[in-house]
């Protein structure tokens, strides 16, 4: 039988969804994508709750991103992307920086270690902290 022992750092992940338009070489109106964003957070397990962090808090932070992007044209509505093609890796970088700031401001005992944005099953980009 194993003794109950909490490891120092455990990683949890959560995902959310948004749909956005981007510029396209094929159409002057652009094209749309259904994106998936995944956030991976590392931290110690709280001995009182048994959680690394409350998942509703992580959902709330992801909702900030999805509300910002959902049903928007990323090139036209965000100066950050401008006229350059919006790639999953650019989205991952933007989302990672924003999520990291949100987490640092509210939940200091966890670290955002990875943010992944999927444009499709085979097309994705991510930021990985070491």
C-alpha cells in the first residue's frame, strides 16, 4: 500500500474553444477556423483541497482569451497580428503571454508552463516554458 504523499509539482491542463477569421490568399473576405487553446499549469497540490488550482479559475482565464477572439477577424480586429498571416504559433505566443499575466496577478503558486493552440488536428503551435 502506498502512503499518501503529495508531489511537489503536478501539471494540470484545461482546454477551451473559439472561432475566428483570418486573412486568406484565396479570398478577399478571409477564412474561418475553429481553434482549440490548451493551457498547462504546474504547481504544488494544496493539502486542504487536493487541487493544484481550482479549474473554474483556469476556465475563467481561458474565457478572457476566447471572449476576446471568438467570432472576430484576427487580422482586422487586432493590431497585434496586422496584415501578416495568423499562424497557430503566433496565437500560442499571444495567448501564453496574456494567460501568464492573468495567472501571475491572481494565483501566485502556479506557473503556466505550456500554451498550445490548435487550428486543426495536424496544425498547431505551442509555447513551452522550461
